[in-house]
C-alpha cells in the first residue's frame, strides 16, 4: 500500500506547485494592501461601477455564447449519434480539427474575416452591399467565443446521447409517444449530464476570457477578464487584480455547484 502511494507523489507535487501555491499567492495579495496590511478593499472593489459594468457585460456575453453553443451542439450531437460508424469518426475528426490549431491563431483568423477590409466585407462589396462594421463589437466577441468553445459543448453532449439505449426510444414510440414527446420525456432528461458538462466547459471560459475580447473587441470593450488582466500586466497592481480574481473564483465555484445540483436533480424533474 505504501509503495502504491509513492506513485501518487509526482501528482501531489504537481498539484501543490501548480494549484495550491498559486491560489495561496492570489489569496495573499487579494487580502493585502500595498503597505502589507490586511484589507478587504481589493475584494469590495468588485462593486465599483466600472467593475460591475464589466462583470454584467461578461455575464451577458457568456450566457448568450453558451445558449448559442447549446442550440448548435445538441442537434450536431444527435446527428453524430445517428450517423454510421465510419462517418461518425470523420465528423468527430472535423469537429476537433480546429482545436489542433493554436488558440490565438484561430482568433486572429476571425480578425481577417471581420475587419473593415476583410474577407466578409469583401464579399459584401462584390455583391453590391455596403460594408459592415463587425470588428470591435460585442457581436464579434460572441462569434469568437462560439467558434472557440463550440467543440467543448458538442463532445460532452455527444458522449451522453451516444449512450442512450435505443430500446428506450423505441419503447416510447411503441407506447404512442410522438417524436416531440419522446425527445422531451426520454432523450432530453437522459442528456442532462452532458448538457451540464457542456455548459460548464463553455460558460466558465467565456465568462473569464480576455484574449478574445482583446483581439475581436479591439480593446474598446472591457470584460471583467480584461480588467483583471490589465491590473496584473499594465497597472502592476497585483493586489487589486488578485482581489477581483478571488471574487470571480467564488462566483465560478457557485456556478459549478449550481450546475452540478441541476445535474443530479434536473433529469428527474423533467420526466
């Protein structure tokens, strides 16, 4: 038994070095002032107007992005489930293929597509339509989020729906249920674990992102992630940045607990 525990030592060291120590550092700075004293001011700074406005916009765009990803991912997951094995593998490969490319390069590609003299506006001009201002808008940020995070919604849902026993669906049809009723009373409740996992994997990075909003928002649209990043890199105010980060961590943990609770009870409530 002792020998087996030794195999866990590298993992424990990794967790301590990569998670525990950084979190402890953030907590230290978050509750400290520049003169080294204890303070809550870095935490309560989240309630300042600018920070609350950025948090509200971050929540709004994250919710919109998550909903769009869910609406696109569920039908795609069902298509994958019902496709033949060979075609199924190819479709999964196509979905994960963009993830092999660097995250920054994928986002930069949307800059080329959306900018004033970009590909999309070039096509509009060729069709005789006016050019559109698509860059530096909330819509561009949502588009970037959906593109970057959609695979993280598709794969968990597909993993769940692929395990649904076809006999359950056939039994619902035999009992006279319509396709809509079968979906609502059988498929959807059994898909809740995958939906919850997908929402978690999309909503949290969408809420905290700053790279997408920097590149597609042109620095003109500040999300809470941008403010935290600026406090660390531009203002060199690790104390305020850490305090805001702690508030966001608490918010994220609360969101995950809420989603996991729905994961355990939601399916039963839907039936």
